[in-house]
C-alpha cells in the first residue's frame, strides 16, 4: 500500500485536473491511499506538526503546494517530495514545470491568424510562469512585426478600488482598438472582462480575449465567455504518479521534473471576431466557421456575396494571405484536432463529421499541417 500526503488546494481547475490524472494512475496501479491535512493545520501546529503527521502515518511521498510559503522544512524528509510551485526552490524537490514560453507563442500565433496588428498581455507580477508566458508572446509578436503592449499587477481580488485597479482601467482604455489581449491565466482574463464591461469596451469586437487553464467555471462566468489555452494537466498528474511509484518501489529519492505543455485552444465567444475590414471577406469567413463541418465549395461561397469567384478569391487572399481553399483546410484541421483530443471517436467518424469522405485524405492533410499522424497526435497528448 502506497501512502501519499496531498497538500494541494483543489480549488483551481489546474489542480483538479492534475489530481484527476494522479488518481487515475493510482486506480490503475494501486493500491494507493491518499491523506490530506486541512489548510489551517500548519498555522495551528507548525512545520513540526506536519512532519510529525508524515512520520506517524508512514507517508511514502508528499505532493505539496506552497506557492507563498517556505518549504525548506520538507528537506528533512527522506522520501520523495513533489511541489506544485512556481518559485525557485531546492534542487532536492521534484516539481512541475511547463512550456510557458510555448503558451505565449501559441497565443500570438492564434491572434495572428485572426489578422490582429495590436497585441496586449496582462500578467501577474508575482509569478515566473506569467512572465515566461509574456516573454513567449512578446517574442512572437515582434517576429510577426505586431505592436506589443504590456501591463502587470497582483491579483485584484480586493473589494476596494485600488491604485492597481485604476492603472488597469487606464491601460485598457488607452490600448489601440481592435486589440488581441492575452491574459496570464483565466482569473486575470476574467478581471479584464469585468473591467471592459465597466468601460463599455466591446468583447470581441474591440478586444479579443484569451486566457490559460480552461477553467470552465471562470470562463463561463464571463459574458461573452472566455476562450482559453488548454494545458496537458491530467497527463501531468498521471506521469507524476508513475514517477513517484518508481521512486517509492526502488527506494530512491531522485528529483524529477514533469513538463506540462499547452495543447490546444478551447474556443468561446471572446475570440469570435477576425480583424478584417472587408465586409465581404468577413461574411465569407463567418459562413465558413458556421458550416465548417460541411463540404464547403468556393462556388457555394460566391453565392452569399455579390462578387465573382475571381474577385472573391483575390479579395480573400489580399485580406487573409491564403487561398479560400487553404483557409477551409486549416479550420478543418483545427476541428479534427479538437475531436481527437476531446472525444474517443475513430478517425472514420471524425472524417465524416468534418465533411470528408476519405479517411486517407484526412490523414494526409492532418500530417501535412501538424507534422503528426492523427493517431500519433492523439496518443502523444492523451497518453496515460
């Protein structure tokens, strides 16, 4: 029987998904028993009290989250300690890391495909992961020669209107519109959404908004709902369980790292708009999005705007930088990606439901666009 002490706050969507993956591994490879201590336990009994419980319960490994507190006292343990923490801490601990730079690059590329020229980042000044996401975003924006704007604050959860509320309010109003705003996480994205309502800044017409973590409760508290980058949290928890079991069984206490990658974007209302001025091209793009599961032809698109096929294709390429056909294929690949990662449907069903009548065609197009076959892509990001 493996005994794990879990000192993680399960209030966030990231923590819940991480723990879901950990529990799945335990259920498949157990028996495991999980122990918890209430959040006030350390305040009542101190660090010595926590160590006493660990010894009394004969805990085999500790998974802890002390983002705002010292964890040096856990150095005294001769068992694996895994930290869900973003501070620079002892090399004796195992920990989560992530491709935070990659999340920023993904966000900038997403907005770039919607033809934005103005890019803004709103970050949490207290954490490395926020600054790293900002750095990846900034680098990609500079590469594509966009305009970059940055603002950071602490979490604005106070009931009182503070100096930082005023500064965020002023920054949002001064941003050139339309603007693509990437927030360091969904909580900060919700703050932007609420502030935009106060200032009558229209989302998504004037400000397109994207967060990280895909916390469904937070994202759907906003109106319009907030699009968010999905990270590979469950698999991170599963792989953590696998590594911990190996260390416990072998009686080694060698630190390891778990890397959690961004894998896709969950699209919601806050990023619906494209920054395109041509009304006919915009109408065609909206039609493509609404009917992306169908087999859409260029001739069909010419019937919804007063343009010849030649003129439409010329205007579309000038506005979008790609042919209508390639644009449709790109959107279908996005849809197939989402189906592969969020459902258990086989490739034939996905092909039919996304407007293809040949699985081989789906296989070829998907590999060309992503560098992966559909099956290898699914296995890579859904492997447990």
